[in-house]
C-alpha cells in the first residue's frame, strides 16, 4: 500500500498514467461502433451555446470525454486529490477545462468557480455521486449550482458490449476495444423557474441517470447491476 502511495505522489508517474488513459479512450473509441440516443434533448442547447451541467455517474466516467457535442467549452469538476490530477490531465488532452475541488476538498471554491463558468455561458461536467459516493445517489449541490448559474442539467450515461466492472466503490465500468457502445442522453432538467423543490429536482436527476444507465446496459446485452435495480426501485 505504501508503495502505491509513493507512486501516486510522483508527478512523472501521474503524467504517464494520464497519457495511457487518453490513448486507451481513443483506442476504445476508434475500434468500437458507437450509437447515440436522445441527442435531440441537448442539441438545441448546444446550438444556442446555453450554459448547462452535464451529469454522469462516477462509474461511467471514462468515455464521457467523447459524449460532449457542444461548441461551448466544457469544464470537468475533478477532485483536488493527487489522483484527480491524472483525470485533469486527461481532460485537458481532450480539449476540456477542469475545476479542482470536491465535497471533500476545496468544495466551496470549486462550487463558486463552476457557477462563474456557467454564468459565462459555458458548461460544467459533474459526477453527482462523486468523488466517494454513495453510489447512484445524486447530490443536491448540483441543483443549487444550476440555479445560481442559470443552467439546465443534462443527464448522460453509456455502456458497451465489451468491458468489465471494477471492484471499486463506484463499480467503475471499463469498456474494452472492439465492442458496440451506446450513449444515452436524458431530457434536460430545467431548474430556473421550476415549481419543484431542490429535493424533487435532485430526485429527478437521480432517477433519470439510473434509468439511462439501465437502458444503456440492456441495449448492450448486459445484465443490469443488481445494486442499481435495488436502489432505483
């Protein structure tokens, strides 16, 4: 354990890890057949460069670098933990910006920076159950961020016919090359002027992400995760 901690503290190793992840994402993207469903929901927002928050489960993060179709810049909210630097550099490799912070570290600063970005009519990418869970439970902070930034929320998920689930808290899905993948986009969640409470909007987001994830897995011939079904019921 101490050995791995020392490796993670190495800037050179983190840079190498980021490079390898970037190349792997490109490999999976280029060698797989990809379909998209529901792009009619974000398309008008993308065309008008409206501010939005793209939300996806922490365990479905890897291929989200290929899911964004907007011309306005996307900034990924990433943990300020040293491991987060790996994802941050990967994010930059795909032309996105990044915001350092999470509910555990630098949360307030990251929240305010995200709101500022949204007010500038750009976009923010967030894992609402990250960085440490609970898995498949969306944070109400996303709703508050959307309200202050006058932004809509876009739920997204994906799956593939080839890949494995890691034995991590988020059941991270690692897709393999040469599969058939699918991106699922949900209806936009408008928070500005909504008569719903923050909790109701949070639940809408959570339900949408769960449903999209189940649909994506079923479309790819995968058995839906037992925990996901139990928590969605």
